[in-house]
């Protein structure tokens, strides 16, 4: 997205004669701010917006625009809430996407997988989770995806309190995330396009949306010329790109990559990580579990290390 965004038209800041942003929204006095619109995605008619607030730039990707106005399906109150939350956290923080508060997990076998985990991952972050086999990384992911439930403490993901989540609500949580697996998990009898489109059909997307979104996402991961190929006709790196496209196609707020480079060669590993980095630049939160320390050092992002179920280090890399 272009950082040299043109100022958004004043009529797009109003609906029904009322400003979208106003001082009473937060119950406190707003400082001076400006709002800019970046490039639109022609496929989905969405745009990224930049809110400049006291020297802090806040980014909202994927806001649907129609005729210069906010889409009616996006509640203005929700937009207020996001701005207020960001303003409340100030310069040094962001809006939390994942929070672990004093989380403990012990399996029925007596194995203590996680002990007193306190982690916060903000929207738009890129985070590596590292640790030896059996350290607790897989349990950490399972709690986020609600495959397991913590014995104590609270896990919050995308404003879902997972300890209170009912079974019928779990699919709605998982629709907010895209998962990239180490072993690809593609359907070999389906073409590349159909593997990606299947993720859209499962949640009830229209045929029109599938036809539009599928080719766009395949182009994003460099597979536009492989749409009619089958998984077994692709290299390991290409199969992982299909897996990444499938994870992205429903526009999730969180991408979880579980050892995404484990079954591909080193050169392809860097290409997959570059793709994940580009996805993160566009506003998606990315969480990568890996044991490849050389790869982690090369990309210089936030690294959380887990050993014996405890967080032993949490170091931040430079943000772009």
C-alpha cells in the first residue's frame, strides 16, 4: 500500500451530516488528527486508511468503500472503539489481538505443558515463537485455536474470551484466523484453485466472490499460472504457497504458521518468510512457530522463547 496517500475527500468523512470521528467518541478531548486513504484493492474494493494522531500513525486495512463512503456493514461504533482503544494505549502500545493472562495448562497425563504464561500480541505484529520440541509451543497454538482449554488463567483472541466460548461459537473464532501447516494439508484430488476456493465455500461465500478473490490471492503468492495444476504436480515450496493462499483467502486478522518451512529447502524457506513479511506489512498479524534460529535472526522480529512450559525471553525486533 502506498504510504504517500492522498487526503480522503471530506464527504467520505461524513454520513448523514455527522462526522465519522468526533471528540465525544472517547469521552475525552481529542488531539488534532488527520485521516488519509491509501490505495484501493480493485478486486475487493477495500482500502487501507492511515490515521495520524499526535505523531502516531494507526493503520486500518481492508475497510470496504462504496461511492466514497464507509460500507454500511461496518458499524461506526466499532471504528470509534478501535480508535479509542489505540488512543488509550498511547504511543508505546497497540490494540491487543492475543492475550494470555496467568495461563496454566496441564494434560490428563499430568504433563504440565504451560505454566503461568503472560503474553500480549498486538494487532499488526509479526512474532516468532521458538523453543525445543516439547517446550509447549504446540499447546500454545492449540489454546489460541481453542483446540485445548486452559486449566487456569484467561486466553483472549480477537475479543473472544476462550474460557467462556461455547462450542457453537468456536467456528466463528476460527474464521478470524488462517492456519499454515508444516505438512501443507492440501486435497490432492483438487486443483490449486479449488483448494483455495474450498476455504471460501465452507463459510458460504458466493460463487462470484470465489471467482474474484481466488485468482487475486493466487497472484499474491505468485501462483496465478498454477491455478489448474494439482498439488502433486508442485514442488514443496509451491505447495506451501497454496497453503498460505488458502489461509489468506478469507481475509483473516491473524495468520498462524506452524513450522511453515519444515518441509521445504532453505531457499524456499526465505521466500515463504518474505511472503509472510509482506502480508504483515499489509496489516495482518502473523504468528510463526519455528525451530530455525538462523531464519529468525535474519528477519529480526519479536521473538518469544518457551522452555519447559515457561516464557524465558521476549525480545522485540525493529518494526516496519
